[in-house]
C-alpha cells in the first residue's frame, strides 16, 4: 500500500476541493454532487488508463533511477495539469483563435460553449492520438526480438515479417480511412492531424535512438540508454493520447471544468501509483503476458479513436475493452506460470 499513499492523500485533498467547489455553487446538495461526480470521473480515468500504466511500467523498468524519478515527479505534473487541463484549452484556443486566458474564462463561465468547441475538434484529436497509438501497438506486434508470444505462432509470424516500415504504411492507410469518413470541410485538418501523430511518433523514436548511442563520454551513453529526453517525451505523448479520450468522455457526465480536472487528476495519480507498483514489484516479470494485454488494449483504443472521427463509441465500452484484455492477459500469465511449474516438477522427478 505504500506505493498508493500519496494517491490516497491527493484523493482526500481533491475530493475536499470538489465538495467545496460544489458547495460554493449549489450548497450542501452541490457538495454531494461534486463529490459523487469527481469520484465517478476518477474511476473512469483509471479504467481507461490502466493499460497506459502497464505500458509505462514496461518502458520504465529498464530506465536509470534518475529518469524514473523524473518521469514519476515532473511527469505527474505534466499529466495532471498539462494533459488534463492545459492541453484541451490549447486545442480550443487554436481552433477558435482566442487567447488562452479567454478560453480559460470560457471554460469557467460558459462550460457548455467550451465543451462544444472541444467536441467539434474531436475528429482531429482522435486522428492524431489514434495514429500515434496504432504505431505503438503495431511496432510491439511486429517486434521480431520478442521471445514470448501471447497468440502463439500467429504473433510469432507477424513479428518475423513485420517491421517499422509496414507499421508506418498501415498507420498511413488508417489515416486515409479516417479522411474518407469525415465531411469535406474536415478532410484536410484530419489528414494533417493523423500524419502529425505519425510524425511525432517517428520523431520521438529517432530522438530516443540517437540519444541511446554512445557518443563521446561512455558514461553519458550508459545513462541515456536507460532513459532519455526522447523516452520521456514518448511517454508524455502516449499519456496525452490516452488522456484526451477521458477529457471528452468527462463532458458526457458533467460540464463543470473544475470538477472534471479534479476527478481526472485523482485518476491520473492512481495510474502513476500503479506504474510505480508494477516497476518496483516486478509484476511484469511475474505476469509475463500483462505487457502483451496492455498493448492489445492500446491497439483496440487506437481503432476506437480512429473510428470515432465519424461514429460515437461509449467511453465505458472503451474502458471495459481495455480491462478485458488486461484480465485475459493476467489469466494467461497465471496459466503459463502454473504450466511452467508443472513441467519443472515433472523434469525434477524424472532425474
């Protein structure tokens, strides 16, 4: 429980703020409503982002302690305030041409108008996030260095014949599919957003690879191999792709921007705590298919985001589909470990 102490402390503080904010607007009934809605949003955020925590842990487990601490401290500030508050405001600001202060005022005073502007740009954000997440999934699927395959020979063959070039091609085709789904007036912006998501992924991959090479001082090379600004940016963009889906879904529950930020911040804290828990407890080594399940959940989320440029898909379905993959991968991991122990026992008894 020590890994979740800070999350529980932050939860108490933020729920208190949610109750105070609700009370200031609607008295005792508003306080109860603020508490309830913030709690619902926190649960939704955790359900949508659990696979994000697993993928974060799979990357962080090989990092130098300095970079781990940097991501888990500075990263949480970026995740809570940057991605859940500033990022949506920046999108509305760019879309409407208004200043950040004006948009913030709009969000507080006329949240319905703010929500309308945010939702109006959902297709572009979905194309960006969907193409980025699709590349995360495909490059995991096409990794020929993977020794353990959750789907057996199918996954093994995909790993042998797939590569980053094929991943990029498939992502581009998916973006073109999105462009075909949207009205004429949105085609160019959706195309640019989708290609932008691919470009960001490739740029971050290039930066990570470049920093991972030993140049000059070997000590510097050893540090960047186990963490770098490129890896930090990769995880932050990944978090942004996850978080915006939660922000859009939150407006289906309430239009109060303050309650949305508080509820999603609680969820983001628990996701970070789960990341720390998975890294420190070596859970990924014990449950060997958990990382696979998380990446398949990311693949489903990518397809849902890309499809959402035209079709409305419930946020609860999105969250539950991710949880289902995580659950199946845990079950498969337990079975695999049991079979390994049985085989080891038979081998030992035959000696």
